[in-house]
C-alpha cells in the first residue's frame, strides 16, 4: 500500500516543486510521444526514479502492468488482428499511456509529506484556492486506498470475493458489500480531512513555514535536466 509521506528509504529525496515539474513534463512527454520506444524509455526512467526514491513496490507493480499491457497490445495487433482484438488493443493502449504519469504521481505521494508540499507551494505564491484542494487531494487518495483494502479484507471473511470475478458471479452482493461501503467511506473521509485541515490552520493567511529545509539541490537540477533532454530527444525523433 502506497502511504503518503512515508519515511524515505531511498537514495534521493527531491523537492516537491521538482516532483511537480517532473509530473508536468511527464504528461507533456506522453502527449507528444512519437513512438513506443520513447514510451518504454520514459517508463524505465520513471521506474529508476521510483527505485532511487525508495518507492519500490508501487513502481515495480505499475511497471509490470505497463509491460503486460504492452505485450497484450502487441499480441492483439500482430497475432489476432481482428476487429475485436483491435478494440481491445485500443483500450489497453489508452490505459498504458496513462501509467507512466500514474507512476510519477505515486512517487510524489509516497515521498512528499503534506507540510512539505504546502510549504513548497506557498513559496511559489500559489493561491489558496489551488493550494488547499491539491493538499487535500494528496492525503485523500492514500486514505481511500487504506479504507478500500480494509473493506475488501473484511468482506473476504463473509465469503464475498472482491474483484472482477466476484462481480460477475454475484453483482448485487458485490455492490452492496464492497462498493457501497467504499463510497460511504470516501464521503466520510472527505469530511474528516476537511475538518482536520481547517483545525490545523490550512486557511491561515500567513506564509507557511516548515521544520524541514525545502530548497533545490544538485540532484533536483540533474533530474530536471534529464527530463528536458528526454523531451528534446523525443521531439527530434
């Protein structure tokens, strides 16, 4: 399970602003991607970044899913080459292109604490109307992931199988026992996070401070330079 602000066990700890810039550049790279080779190179680069930052399980999981989808796409287009396989390949290709950006977002969430994120954005003079939703979102999705895992584990004890096969076998019971509690938990989490943010002074008009030093380092410059060189490389292909 990906946890926000988990203790960094990796070799790198990037500035939150660097991670946001890399996320934007990653989305731009996916948008202008000219070939599958460039897409594979991007995924490998993000995988290396995730391993260096200490986000091991999440990075490996999404990388395996990416290469599995790549294999499904290749098989559908070369082996079967029918209308149905083309539709499947198109669907898989769409999800596959989103995975590198999902990996970058997961690395950002897994290596950045909320106070670091808020302090970094405050130094960029980001307005509160943008800063507060981003901060709540950074904490919201990991919390929902934890609740979802607990709900699924509890339903397994009641012989309710979570996942696609369980939904096919008994859709009504799956919706009642898994998806409805997840939706109720998501609504409750949103209220709890909003109340916790207000009680911690998220709307304080004064400039936010952080006990941890937040500044650009050499490693941040190297990562940004590598991303720029990659964008130039795929642009010239």
